[in-house]
């Protein structure tokens, strides 16, 4: 259990740093025009919001510290 907390905490910490540094993105597709069965779509790359990265850093840090501090 203790090793699991540390591993998950470190993974969240690294992922949070990755997001905050601006390297994480996702694709969003929207329909611009649809006539019958034909449609025109556009795909945009969007960055993951920084608050998600900050939350990952905080939660990951707490889990990692909790894993190191837990007795037993």
C-alpha cells in the first residue's frame, strides 16, 4: 500500500509538471456545416488547462509524502 501511494504520487507529480510546462494537449473536433449526410468538420489542438496540472502536482505531492510518512 505504501509503495503504491508513492508510485501514484510520483506519477501525478510528473504529469502535473508536464501539463504546467505546456506540453499536454488534446484534439477537439467541431462540426462547421452539415447539409444532409455531408458535413464539414474542423479539428483543433487545445492545451490542457494549467489548473489541472497544478492540481496534479498538489495531489501527487500529498500522496508521495503520505506514502513516505505512513508508519507500518
